[in-house]
């Protein structure tokens, strides 16, 4: 099942409930808005919703780390 989700995500297709979580976070939504979206996503399957949210948040963390690293590299790079 997860490989199917990954293939669909690569084509821009995502779960509507995960999209709502992402939209709430990216828009700086209130805690109530984000928590409601998370509760809806967690209601999917036995553990699929939780796994989806985990993947989403890990993806955000990886992107944030890459952006931070790119900034640090440009500041710390020797000027030759």
C-alpha cells in the first residue's frame, strides 16, 4: 500500500486529509484548524493516517534541514 501512495505522491496525488493537514500547517492555521485536520487524518485506517502524518512531518523536517544546511554552507564557504 505504501508504494502505491509514494507513486501517487510523485505524480502530485495525495490524500485529501493529509493535504488538509499540510495546508493548515503551511498557511499558519490556528491550532484548532490543524488539530481538526490531524484528527481527520488519524481516522484513516488502523495506522495509515498516523503513518501518513509521520511521513509528512518527516518530509518537512528533511526539507527544513536541507534549507538550513544550504544557508550554512553558503555562509561558511571559503571565498576564493
